[in-house]
C-alpha cells in the first residue's frame, strides 16, 4: 500500500524535523545531525517508495526497511509515528525511565521496527539475508537498507556488498546517507570512502548518485526499472549533516549534542519558518 | 561427531524444508550427502563470517531455520558481535555449529584451538550452549536445538570420536539434564565434551583407592543446577574436567553454583591454564602438557585426596 502524500514530501520532512527537535530537546538527547541528513531519504522511502501497511506491520507482502545507521532512530521513530505505526505516547517517553523507545532501534520494540541496529555494519548483512530469503521463496518484496557513510568504514559492510552482487539480489536497495561527517571529523580525513559510487560499481552494484536532500532526485533514482537487472541497487545520497538548521549544517559538533535553550529557540524558529514558507 | 551431525541434519531437513545450511568455506567432503540431496539449501557464503551471521539472522527473520557451520574461532570470536546483536538481542532461532572444540586442531596451532568459546557463549543472554561428548549426543543435541526458539551453540570435536555413553544412558537422556554415569563417595567428577573420555579413564585409574562419582553435562546453558547441587551435596571434593580454559567454562559454571550454595566443597579445576598453548604436538601430547590426560588427572586428584586423608 502506498500512502497518498506523494506530492507533500518536502512538507512532511519539515514536520519530521520539528518533531525530532521537540523530542531531542525535551528528553536525554539524540543524534540530531544525522537525523537531519537522513530525514529526506526516509520520508521519500516511507511516503513514496515502500509498499507497506502501518495497520498491518507484519504484512507478508510488505517491503522491508532497515535503518542500519540506527543512531538516527529519532528520524525513523518520528516517521513511523506519523505513518500511524504507533501513537504519540511511544515517542513522548523516548529514552525516559520505563519508556518503550530507546536511543537505538530494537526489533519489535514498536510496530514497524524491522531489525535491531545501532552497532554499525550489521544492517546490510541482515537486509541481504532477508532479500535472499525472499528470492529463495520467489517473492517480490523489496528490501531497503539505509546506511551511513561512516558505516562504510566497517569491513562487514563490504562482505555484505560482495555477497549481494554474488547472489544477484536485485530486490535489495541500499541508500547511503553520505553526509561526509563522522563523529569526530570529515570522513575524508578519517577513512575516505571516495570515490564511493565507483567503489560500489566495482563491487557489482547498480549505482546512482543524487542529492540526498532532494526527494525528487531520490525518487528519480530508486525505481528498479532504472537499474541493471540482476544487480543490487545502491543510491549514494549526498546530504548535509544537520540539514535544516543553519548552525548545525556541516558542523561535527552536532553529531550528538543536547541543545541549550537559546539554540533550541533558534532551531525552532528556523524550522517553523521553513514549514510555514 | 561431524558425520553424526550431518546425518541428523539430513534427517531433519527431510522433515522440514525451512532448514538451510550455511558454511564459511569449511567442511571439505563433510556435507556432500546434504548437498546432493538439498542442492538449493546448502550455501557456502565464503570466508566472511560476520556477514554469514547477519545473513542467517535475515533468513531466520524471513521464516528459514539456518544452521551455520564453521571452525570455532572464526565463528565465535570473529563474528561475536553479530552473534550478540543479530542473534541474541533479536533472539532468533539460529543454530551455530562450531567444529574443533578444545585442542583437537592440535598441530594447527593456537589460532585454531578453541579454548575460550564456552566462556564467551555462555555469557550471552538467550543463547543455549551444548557440549555433546560423543556422536550419539551430537545427534540428540541437534534435535534439541531445533525445538529451541532462540539461538543455540553446539560445540563439536573434529571427527572420529568414539561413543562414550551407554545405550541405556542415551535412552534415559533428557534435554538440558545432567547425565549420571557413575555413583561415588569420595570425589565427584563433572565433565563435558569429548574429554569426558579422559575423565572416565581417570576414575578407572582411581577406582582401586577411591569411590569416584562422574556426571556428564551436555547442556552448559541452560545448566541443570538443581540436579547438579543434588549430586554435589554428598561430596567433599569436586573435579571439573573440560577441554577449555579454566576461566569461564564448565569449571567456572560449577564454581558459581557452589559459591552460591551452603555446601562446603573443594573444587579442582582441570582445564587449559590461562596461557597460549604454543607447544607443537598432537592432541594427546597437548593434553598431557596441560595435565589434562587421564593419568595426569588421576595423579592430581589422588594427591588432593591423600592430603585430605593425612
């Protein structure tokens, strides 16, 4: 089932960023920079690509989405909430004593969370396993795994890359949130992945590189008919960490940080203005 | 052990078409018959163990029952975090079969010895840890594993092991329950895995002077605590015999039980000392070097009991 707001993806992203800000400010905190780089990717997938049914989360014909960069779960939670997978009480208690949702996603803690992630380099193997299982069963479900560029430092990610092309898993799509910043520094200053698209192609994937903060570009690259049959699909989504809040954009400081009251007010004003524009 | 495992796997796969076998390019010739009968359910996923565990998790999440097979260090130590997160935190019914428990890959050296795996695996919530002592127990352990709704680790030897348990003993065996081999009075031996043979021989050697009890533990986790305590209660001395580091394995598990009981029992832990086993030699030689062969065990136990008598 596809939800109807295909023309409102940008508006939905603006709402999601506001919801993330709200939760991060009121609770012990979260990885806000990465949440904001990945928001447009996740909104595009949930509202424009995935075949899913929030009223029946375990629907056997659904497409799967695994957020391998699990530290950015607040963006995922906010979208699942808006889709109707769970009500607002889940997120209101985020990271609170006795709450349901914590700082990394845990499978089945709430409807719609497909896999436990947060330790980088795990999600792609699990996603490849699910995609492979559906191939073995001759089922047409698609599997989407959203990774971070820092996560591509992990050797296990490349083991899974080799496996997926070996098994011709063209029902598997990865979107790499290439915000170019890791926790402490630029990815290029730590363990550069570039040229990322060429490396992925060399591993046997069908690759497109887009502006990952533009929904139309993601949508325009992700359709299976645009890719070579028999190859898993990779979208390198160039994004901006902290996208949407001027003082966070491209700033390593906002990988994980709690907002001070004045910072919150500025961020709230910027995101609200953007939403009302 | 490997052949018994293969036979039960085939038998189980005939009944359940969701069973699939993943290997990490290990097991030359071992699975030829499985592969022949189920060519679409045998997968060599390459020398990429971390990925192999993640794949098994994904397959399990999609309705398959994966059995994962490779040499223990590459399975347990290389892919440990995937086992912890993908299998144990998600609590998925994936069966991990490690080959080469203890010092059985003797001359291949310490990279291939597996003397820390029990310690590592039994620390994981949701994980069952099975240590069959002979080919008969391997068959039963695999059958037990298919009925567990979470992950299981089965520790195998290398192959060619003889049966140690009697037919009656096997007939009366219950999943996760201890197996009483011999009643005694002076000292209780507790062992697991194929080194049970050395424990049996040691009790034979000691039998002229002492009455030795002996129990076999095929399930290190869950551990049959009540029955073990029931046995320990009537002894002053307990000897644990395991082909594993003395840190964290069977000996530690028994010590944890004793420490939390009201019993006044002294324990001797026979196992690989906290050292890298760098000596070159066959398994029997290595066991002797570490005081783990039957005559060394008997000698160590005898001195302990004689000190008590004097």
